[in-house]
C-alpha cells in the first residue's frame, strides 16, 4: 500500500496538470472542428 501512495504523490501532479491542459485544449479543438465543418458553406 505504501508503494501506491508514493506513486500517486510522485505522479499525481503531472497527471492533474495534463488533465487541466487537455480540458482547456478540448474547447478550442471543438471550435476548430466546427469552423472546418462550416468552411465549405462559407466558400460557396
């Protein structure tokens, strides 16, 4: 059990930062995908 606690404390911070950054990037990616889908209509 001590090994798991040590592993979580060592790796926990990078995991939290990664999830935070992925959450922020997700909204921007959704906006980009939506813009790409509407691009053919705007080019007509």
